[in-house]
């Protein structure tokens, strides 16, 4: 039986890794308070609420 490989138009794993790496580099030297402020700012920018709020 022969299998064919399709070329992906969108790779979610690659995108997730790129986003994770970007966030890690932006936050690597932050204190806990700075990290909390960073997260709050990103949530406000995207008009997103934390789960349960």
C-alpha cells in the first residue's frame, strides 16, 4: 500500500513554537510583578478575559 504525503498549508505546531519562543524571549528576565503586568497588558490589547472572569 502506498501512502501519499500532502504538503501542509498551515502548521499549528510550528506556529505555536514560534509564538512560545517570542514570548519567552520577551519575558525571560522579568520579575513576577513585571510578568503579571505583561500578561495583563497583552490581555487588554486583545480585549481578552481570563477564564472565570
